[in-house]
C-alpha cells in the first residue's frame, strides 16, 4: 500500500497504560491538556526539551545561536513541552478533558434544543492507544503492544515515531491506513537495510494496523524515506531530550 503525503493537521497522541496516561505531540496541545487536567485537581508530570543540550550547542557554535540561548526559552517554558503525564485511567482522563466543555455549555430552558458539550476540534481529533499485554500481532517477538482506541479515519495524517520504554526500539503511530503504508515500506526496506526484517505490527481489535515496533537502528533510514515521501513525522527519542 502506497503512503499518502500528509495533508491533514496534527493532533495529540494519547497513551493509556497501568492507570497512567501520557500525552505527546505539539507543545501547544500539551499545554492545553495540562491546563484541563490541573483544573480537575490532577497533579501532572510535564517534561521539557533538554536545555543542557541546547546550551552545549550554543557553546560549540555561538555564531549560529545569536542572540543566545534565551531564544529557546527557559526550563519550564510551555513552548518546550514534549510530554505530559498523569496518574489517571483512560476514563478519568477523558472525563477531565470534557469537564471544561460541560462547565461552559449553557443548559437549555423550556423548549430550547439541548446540545451536548463538544470537545474543541484539536482535542476531538486526538488519537489514543492502550497498552495490551496480549495485543494481536504479525511478526511480533513480544506479544505486548499498543492498540488504538481512538482515531481519525483515512490516510494523509501525521505519523509519530516515539521511543517509549526500550533503549533498543521505537514505535510508529498513526491511522490504520498510514500505518499499513509504513509497514509495506518497512518490508521493502528489509531487502536493503538491516533491522527492518524485525518489524512487529500490532493489530487493533478490528484487526487493522494499530502500531508498529522497530529496532532503533531503523530510525534514521525510516525518517529519511518518510521525508522524501512527504509524510509529516513527529518524533520523541531519548537522545533528543
């Protein structure tokens, strides 16, 4: 299946596991998610891009970082958010997301039409996965994988490349259509590049492609191929932060 160049907007990635929830994606989305959680009295665990890394770069190449490190903001700057974690279940998380919408929706009077509260578009389009210890899979060494529980239909959406729990592997997340294209791309790359023959494809409960696991050595060639195909990728790797 050929990959479709990205033409749809970005949206947050939400991960639920063991009573925990973590959000990844654009800093602006993460800040708004963080605000909704704290409004409901949750203690969040935001993380930020590593300022030490930026400081090191500015020391090595000061001419490229004028007027200085200040342009990147300070630790704790919302513009540098790269994740928001919270101790709550899938149900509790989405209840917190809806709470502001319920609070701001006027109740109808008399014969007026009652409208149900709606999430803002950016949050309504958020995609979410749960970690399933016995996820259906193809070619997987480990039976445990991420299964999509909330998504957007169709191809041409951004794809997430995230290193989550292992120093030796990373995950690919996206729509079922886009992930099917990524899986086919990886299988074709297996003829030319090492590591891609170890691809693990995890299926959703409808048996569509939900997530992909790959060895870390596949990261750079996959990013290059996706870039050449016009696919928007959002990344989070341990050496970036």
